C-alpha cells in the first residue's frame, strides 16, 4: 500500500513538473489545441499516483462539437482531476484569482486558456463573466462549480446564481454533473489521500436559450440542482452514521439503487454505467 505521505509527495512532484513544462510552453505558444491534452495528462497522472479510479455515466448526453456549460457539485480538490479525466470534452475551468498566486501551478493557470474570476471585486467578476459568455458562444465548453466553494460536510450546499447568469447570457445548454465519492478521498484541510473510485454522472442537458433575467436564471438553477440531487450520494457525517447503524442492525447500507436515491444510470436516462477513463485499472 502506498502511504498518504508518499501519495502527496508524488502528486506534488508530478504537478510541479507538469505545471513547469506547460507554463514554459504557454510562454512560447498559447494555442489551445495542445493545452487540453496536457491538462488531462496531468489530471490522470495525479489520479493514478493516488490509486484513484474514475467511472463515467451518461457520456451519450454529450454531443460532439456542441459547447456546454458543465455545472458540478464540489466536495474536494480531486473534483477537478476527475472532471478533466472523465468528461469527454475539452473543458475550460473557471478558477478563483487567489489560486494564481500559487508558485508555478498558479502562474501556469494565470496564462492558460482557463478563466480567472476575481470574486473580491464584483465589477471585475462581472466583466469576466461577460468574457466567459462570449468565449462559450464561440465554441468553448466551461466547467463551473455551482456551489461556489467546496462543501465542508459532504452534503450539497446552496447553489450560487452567478453560474446560471453566465449560462443564460451564453445561451448554450448546461449539462448537470454529479461527482460522487470525492469528499472522503481528501477532505478540506486534510492531506490524507484515500484510494477510491470516483463516479461522474452526466445528466441530460438543460436548455438556457431565451431564459435571461432573474426568473429564467432561477428556473435553470432549479432544474440543474434537481438533476444533481437525483444522482448525488450524500457523503456527510450524518449519512455515514446512518450507514453504520444500518450495518449494525443487519440492514444493507444505502446504495444508489435504493428507492430514496435512484441509480445514477437511471437518473441519467439510460446512461452507460461502468464506463471508465484515464485512471482505469489504477
């Protein structure tokens, strides 16, 4: 077994090496065509080093050549790697400006095709959203975290309206993305990485065209949240306690096939369950 300290060390070294290579390459050539495969290589490498697998459900909902906004829940820093590894699209990640201050990795992000948001200055944040909407309309897919920040409990948090304002401005469809299994891998404030499997569920797209304004944005947000809630496996402490009580009483643990939490493949209307990418066999 690889200890947590070794996993962290190898992941940091891999991240530093890939970030430095990509950073230098970006200084010479800003073309996006080579950037996304290398970003995916970095993500897959980290997952393999940490003995983490990804399993994709609902790939058939992605239409080739169609730009999307992928709206996902956020429970761990491993959500980023899992999304890059599993989603069959070249996604542009929206990241907070504070991350650009991280040596090498953050510098690489700052000059990458990814989209930086300055949450401390609303005017600049709004300008960034306008640029993002224009980029999406031009054919770029974007990944956003609908909650705005990582959950500290494992339960879904309230969604932020800004992500859905971007969707309404761009007019491109949203694909709800449910990420299951990352909260227990690396919890916020911890460096203990646990080997596991991450499930990424892509639900059918939600239309956004012609739905601008507060009412339309709220309606989009409600639809997306309902799709994610349908596939989400509660990873909170309350859920863990409930599962432990079930085991003690001899009842089976709650699984995605239980009536109160449908199987991801059913929630994605016939998604192909068990399809793996990148870290298969890790």
